[in-house]
């Protein structure tokens, strides 16, 4: 007869209890050797008869409608009734050792079973008793875990064999059996993603990058390494929704800066890369320039009437934020001169004038020796356009030749300075070129023509004298191109005749205005204190604050505000020209489908992010060669020319330029 009971790894006390309660002693009697074998390690010791948690537990003890947790006697009675059956199994759950056989299927056993003694019959649970308090518990992992949380004896019992506590706390309200993989993933909140999208948009707009950079493979990998849960927006979102939101923020910032202020409008024309005419406006206030926008003319001709309609449109928009327009500055082309006449006629309170740097540049072009400039340009083009001459110039560490551009102020002077700097290297290169036998007839003729110009010492001296002649114009243009330059910066350079014309204009505003100006000229102490007239005060105190600090009772009514308005008048449209450069960097050949409207938004956002007028403001170029151009004592020579030394003036404290 088969053994009625199969005992697996039971302690001695439990074996005695089971044997004492057994009715049939003959079937349950064990020999001495069999008793000894119970305590020997068995190869099946690690095969615990505990069902996998993924198996069907429909027949388990907890789901049996007739099951009621009973006492130990009831369990023993149940064992007595089934002692003659071979499938009754008592399991004392123990930790698995490294020599045990691997489980064939199912997920790893929950360690909570180690704290319970389980009796099964086939797949049915007969008993599941806590080792510590001997209480019957439903054979479900979750209920067993809940029982151990409340079991006082378990909390006082040290964990055997140094094993960790076999209970894993449930995630949230769900048990470990129903834990989802998403609970172990970092979830980004919507407001966090919005902030990241906004910051990404600012980076793209400020750096003037294409919108599809967010779809670049390596950029996506880079962002994924930083934060795998962040999903990059599409390029349509970057160029649409995000750009519109950032543009609205710039409008709020613009309103904050210009509200209740007096500004001067600047208007100028420009052409896109598709040769589409554009009219742009900017507002200048307290030495800062704010780009208002650019508008394509479309099919409308660029006439004075059309430009005036755009001026009125900007005028009305600024009136909505209580911003007063006190002046208008344009360039000096015929269309803009006609526009100035229209504004003077229809808006008499608006001061209208032309761009001073542009006017000075036209003066320089008009009085330039055209024949001399043509020869200089011929040499510059030769070394710029011929690959062999350009390579030789680069190897000899010469500077790149500069060509004059009609729309770039002072470019004529830059061209002449470049010619003088490279003249010695030009001569060496063209001499070596003429000794080369592998040349065509046309190349020999061109080389001979360029050599004749470079070797002409009289032409070199003429170019140098021309630069000296226009030194004052060059310095004035550079000074008036500053962001904070105003019309007052031109006063020292005006002649007495021009100053007299200014006094006549002031007299038209009112006789008392002219008298107030004379009081300043005579340093009237009743109006202006001695401290205010000190040079240190006039240089350190802003003009607007200086005039408001004067004795207002001695000045005509409205004179102070008129003086403040004059100091707000910019010297020209240089700030708007810089906006055209930004538009040119946005509307490139690769981004020619952006359109003027979107490019205008990008330009406004780009300017606001870079804080134009406060940080990184383009300043006038340092032309040390013109610091003391009228002096004949200090001479700086150009090195590298055989037997010929060019020169220009410099201060004693200035560093010698590397040529």
C-alpha cells in the first residue's frame, strides 16, 4: 500500500502532532530510518507544492463557498478523513537553495508563501496556516500580505536566514499583482511640457535656426538622453502655435516699453531675396530701437502716398497705447522726400527729416574721384575673383579684398583701406605671376594691366590723400550709426551758417524759445545752476533729466518737453538697417517660403530675445587710423612694399596695426 502521507520538510513537533491525531497507526507508523530521512536534505526539498500565482485559483480555498477558516482540530479532522488518499500533501514553504531544480513555468514565487504552512489536495487548498500566529488565511498572495501586516507575532519574529522582508508594498491603491509598467515610468506634467516647448522655441528663434531642427535625428537623440519622457513638437507647431505665443509676449513687452512715451518713427524700404518690395517701421525711444514690423507692398507701387498710408497705420496703432509720435526719419531718396512733404502738410506737429549717415555717405560718393576708385576696384576684383591670386594672397596672410557697396555706408573707404594694406603683397604676387610662362594672351594682358596700377606710386599716394580728405566724413558716419546717436551729436560738426539756420527754425516755434536757447548760450545762472553747466554734469546726466532739472519757472511753457523731444530724435535709420540685416538672415535661399509676415514676426521675436538697445548693441567701428588724421607728426607706415611706404596718422597711445 502506498504511503498515505508524504511529509515534506516538517519540523519534529508538527510530525508528532500529525502522528498522534492519526486514527490508523499501522498506515501512518514510520520506521526509525524513515523518520531520520525526514530531516535529511532531499533533492526535492526545493520543489514546493505551491501553485503559481498565474494559475487558475477558481478552486482555491478562498473561492470555495463551503470553506470556513477553522481551528487546528478541524484541519486534523479533514486530514483524518483523507488519510487513505495518495494526493494529500503537506507543504512547509522554505527558501529555495541554489541546488534546487528550476521551475518549469510560471512567474517567480512570491516570498510571502515562506511564512505559511500549506496543505493541498490536488489543486485544492485544505489549509493555509500562518507560521507565527497559526491563523488560517485565504491562499491568495494579497490576503497573505495583508495578514502579515497585522500579525503581531510576525513583526516580533526576526526573518530567518537573513532574507529580506517578503512583502513588497503595493503601488498606490493597487496590489503588486495588478501593477502596471507605466507606474515605473516618469510622467511629464502638461505644464512642464509647455515650459519646455516655450524654452525650445526661444532657442530656435534667437539662434535663427530652421523649424525642422526639431526633427533632426541627432537632435532628437540628444533630447532623448536629457529627458526620455519629453516629446518634441512638430516643426509646424514650432513655426505656428509656439511662434504666435512668443510674438504675443513680445507685443506685451513692446507695449510696456512704449506706453505713455514719446517716440520717433523710422521708415525705410527693402527688397527680399525674391526681389519683393518691403516697407518696414521701427520706433526709437530713449536711445532704444523697437522693430514694429515689415509689410510687403504686393502689387501696389512704392509711391509717397502708399508710404504715407503705412505711416498713418502705424500712427493709429501707437495711439492705442497712448504713445505720442513726435518725429519721422527716412532715407533721402526721392520717394521718401515726397513722403516728408506729405507728413509736414498733414501732421504739422511731427518733426520730419532725413537720415544723416545716409546723407553723408551720398556726399562721400559724390566727391569721390571716380577714375581713381575704378582702378582700385579693378585690383580688388582681380585678387578676389581669381582663384590663384586669392590663394596666393591667403598663403601670404593678406586680408581679403573689400569691394564698395552702394547700400553699405563707408564701404568706399573700406575698399581703399584694404587696397593700401595689401598693396605690398599684391605687388609680390603679381610679379611672381608675370614670371609664369603658362599663361594665355588674355591672362598676360590682364596681369600687365593690374601690375601697372599696383606699381604706380602716384596712384598709391592719391588713394592715401583721398582717405585723409574724407576722414571727417568717415568718423561722422561711424559715430551716427550708433544705436543711441541723436541729432545733438551733429551739433559740434556744424558750421556757423548751419547753426544759424537751426536758430531760425527754433524762432519759428516761438520767440520765447529762441530766448531760452540764448539763456543757455549765455549760461544764465537764474535758469541753469553752475553745477548743471559743469562739463562733468553735461556728460554724465542724460539730456532729458538735465532739462527737467532746470528752473521751469524761467523757461517758456512747453520748452522743456520740446527740448526732450529733440534729444529723442535719432540721427538716422541705422537701427532699421540692422533690422533689414536680420530679415536677410531669416529670408535666405533655403527659407524662401517663409513669407514676409512670418519673417517679420521672427525678426521682432529675435530682437526682443536679444534685448536690442540694452545688450550687444552694434557700436561704431574703431578706426584708429582716423583718430588724429589731421596731424602731420605721427605717421604709421605700411610694411611690405618694396621701396614704398604708405602712411596714416595715429595717436601715440594707440597700438600699431598688424598689416
